[in-house]
């Protein structure tokens, strides 16, 4: 080891090799999320103790099948491994392979090895070898590849210490390239590259030429030379194809001597399970059944903790009113901050349950079967099978889901996926759906087993997904954008989910949602409280005005206080603003209070509940939870409940279609490099939401 105590390690590998599980085992909870240098893509980094004094900074690079880039994710891997002057340039690269697909995994390994960076090959899922009838002559493979190789099982934490010991010896690793690929392809062509591009090895120069987008770290002179080679596109593609063929020929020769499979010894259920789970009929039935169980659980399992949280925040607000001295700060805390935060914390159980199911599906390997199942359907609507991943990811949040479209090769497919992903029901919609469904749908059981509320929630998720497909179909017909794509999906082994990985995933995603939403809700709650607690002359003289009007009504003191509070809220700044927009939203069955919550939720959808919680709390002495206050709200014209079935269904439909997320609009602009597409989304989805909500209210009224 050098005197330096910190080692930069980059993890690379094909998708579904267990790279992230290995990363989690090495780093534990010492992880952080940042951005790759010069590229607005999230990366995961963590620290790991290798020895008594040595610490490693481990970077988990995006999964890729090769470092010949066809998508932005693969470009990140290439740029990270080529920029030797960057402070995070790896001292060693760990290539993660897995026992059953080692042939394909070794293509990426041979490319990395030829970059002359110290490289270590990790063969993951070693615990599966006996069950699969697989044996590997590791010593022979080490000798042929001239590389350190470690067998591990990240899921069972086997081989992790051996891996750490090997990483400590990285300076002794041989960095000689495996073979001279360039001589086999066209020696004269690569000699020409070597003579013109100075400061790079021949293979690094070749990778710079194959890069679709120019990298950020090269000089203008080198960029000009690279662009001159890129002009010969047919030749570059031809030589890339030859490189892949020669590498696989080399890999095949190696594996003949070192890698053996005896199917007669295999005890594998994978093939039988795949025949069922990817069946053209039963596959869809099973997937629908899983969704059914998921949404039933979201309501059934979460009802008790949600009621407890709702009651706790209501009691906390009442306790604070009694304990704190009367004044502006007290009102801010009891009428603004506590109800606003309570309006989002209440939904933690449902959001955690949703993330729990998604994490289990991913951990077991079933999610890849869903992607395979949906490919044929997606192609009919102008997208590829890879579009399923962003659409499914959109059930958590549209922002990372849109970023996940970077692994879609064709620009048209990618653009369509970006535009329709916000239709997928995200976790930010869940608080709105949950509170409205609880108000308008009775907590009945169908056949004594199935929750009616859970069925409605599932229907809303299906509506969002169906809307995405229909929109994609129309965009594919009318969008004049060139682009082509191909579909590759990894079918990983089935495995028992790691409780540690699931717990960490659910905790991190739930925390990110709550903290991200909490900041917005807290800020908006304070603004709404201020606007609802102040006003003009009528607001200041509310008590006298209401008393003068009510002299002939014989109101009790409590009723009089209620009338004054309602009058002050209506004459406050927020009340006047709400009255301005009320004529626009009245045809949908909404009043000015709902209108203010709608406008506020353009920052983020989940703000809707927090905003109503704050509005109903200002100036109110009524005890009760936010759900109880919303249920008690009366339409002064019809004398019916404000949140009745027609108005509630109208709200559900509005939120199913409306593009109410500034963060999503910003990420769409960043990904498409134009304001044209986010504006199209905002206007198009907004118009669709208004029209469908209006039709729903009119039909059900």
C-alpha cells in the first residue's frame, strides 16, 4: 500500500449481478448520494474500512452491459473510467459478475481490464453454484485472465472479508491488457488513432471515438480530432461489432477450460417458475393478483397506525393551545406548523407499505419478469420494454423515474416515456387519494374479505397506468421525432429477499419522501397560516360585523364564535384569493378552500392535505382530526357535505391526471433540454384533469 490511507474504488457490472447488494454489504449505512462530475445523474457513494488504517471510498456506477455507450448511464461509466485526472478516478475497479451469466459479464470485464486500471473480478451468488450444477476452476481462470478473482455471496455476506483483503493488495495487480484487439480489427486504422491522439492509450482513444456525446475532460484540440474520426460512422460501427465478436471468441475459449455446467446435478426451480410467471395468460393474472394484495394491504395494514398518528397530532395541537401563551407564535405553531406537518406524517404507514412491496418484488427478481411480460404491450403503444422500468418507478416518484429513462436508447421512445410517466400514480398522490377515499368510500368488505377502499385505490393506479399507455399511443402517432430502439432485459435468478436490503430501501425512500415533502409543506403551511390569519378592514372588524348581523338569530356564544371564525377566514387574504378562483373551480364541485389547496399543491401534490389542514385549523376551536374536520365541512348552498361522493370523485379524477409537481417539470426540462415539453405536459395534463373532473362531477351530481 502507498502512504495514502484512502482508496478510490469503482463498482461496475451488468444489471442484476448483485452489484448494489455488494455495495450495501461493503458500505453498510455509511452512504451518500451525489452527482457524477459534470453530469446531472445521481450516484451512490459510501465508505468502507479495508484494514486497521485503510479506508475505501466506494462508488456504485450505473449497471451497464459494456462501456461502448448507447445510453447516458453507460456514458457515465465510460467517462468515470477515462478521466484519469479527476480526484475520484478509481485506484481499482471491481467488476461484479454472477455465476450463471458469467459469459456476458466477462465482456464488460475484458473492456475494463484493457484500460490498464487495476481490476478485480468478483463472481457473485457463489452460494447458487451447487444448486445450478455449476463449477468454476478459479485458479485456472485467475491465471488466464491474469487477474485477482474472489467468489462471494453478497446476500449471505460470504467472501466479503476475502474481498477486502484482496482490495488491500491492489497496487500489486497486473494491469497488462488481455489482448491486442486493435491489431485483429484493423492495425493501420488504430495506428492512425494512436499517432493523432496524444496522451491516451490506443484503447482509451478508441472508446472516446465510440462515445455518442463528447466527454467533458478532453481538450478542444483532442475533441476536434475525435470528431474527425466519428464522421466515418459506418466504419466505427463495423469495428465496434468486430470488437464484440473477437472478445466473445476469446471469452468462449477461456470458459471452455474453466467453467462447467452439469444440468443433471442442478436442483433449479427457475425454469418452472418462469414458465408460470411469464405465461401469456397466467403471468398477467398473477401480476394483477399481486397488485390486488398490495393495494388491499395499503388500506388494511395502515388504518390503525394512521388513525393513531392523526389523533396524536390533533391532541398535540390542542395541548399546545392550552400550554402556550396566546399570541402570534402560538397560533403559528398550533394552526400552521403542527396541522401542516401532521397532514403528511399521517401517510407514512401507507407509503412505507407501498415501498415495502415494491422492494420485495425487486429483491426476489420478480420485477424483471414484469418488465418482460409488459414488453409486448408497451410496443403497441410506441414504447419499448425498457419503458416499463420508469413507469413502475413512477409509483414512488416521477423525478427519479424520468431520470431512469436514460437507459432507453431511442430518443423517440425515451421522449414518449418522459412525457407519459407523470400519469403513473406516485406516492405524492397517495395522501390525496387516501384522505378522499376515506371520506367518500365506506369502509365495507366485499365477500367479507376485500376492502372496498382498497379496490378504489387499485382502480386509480390502473387509471393512471392506462392513461400513460393511451397518451403514449397518441404521441407515437403524432410526434414527429426520429428514433429507434432495441430491448434487452436481464432475467436474474429468483432469490429470497434480504431483510437488511429491504429495510434499508424502505427506510431511505420513506425518509426521502417525508423530508422532501416536509420542507415544502412546512414552508407553505406558514405562508397559508399568515394569509389566513390576516386581512383588510372587514377581517379586523369581523367580530362587530358578525354581531350586528346575528342580533336577530339568537345564536349561542359558541355558535357566534364559529360564525366569527368563518367570516374572518373568508375575509382574510387567502379567503379573498380563494374567492377569485372559485368561479373557475365551482363547476367541479369545489369551494374556495379546496381551490387554495389545489393551487398550493402545484408545488407538490401532497401539499393538498397539509394546506386544507392548515386552513381548517386557523381560528377554529373545534377539536378533532383533519379527517373529521373535512368530513364535517358543509356546502352553505346545498347544505350537503362539501366532500360528498360527486365532489370527492371529481377530486380523485383531477389528481389522477393533473401535472402538479414543479420538481417533475424541472427534471423534464433538464432531460429534454427544452421548456417546450414540460409546458406541453403542464397545459395538456391540466386541461385533461379539468375536463374529466367536470364530466365526473356532472354525471355523479
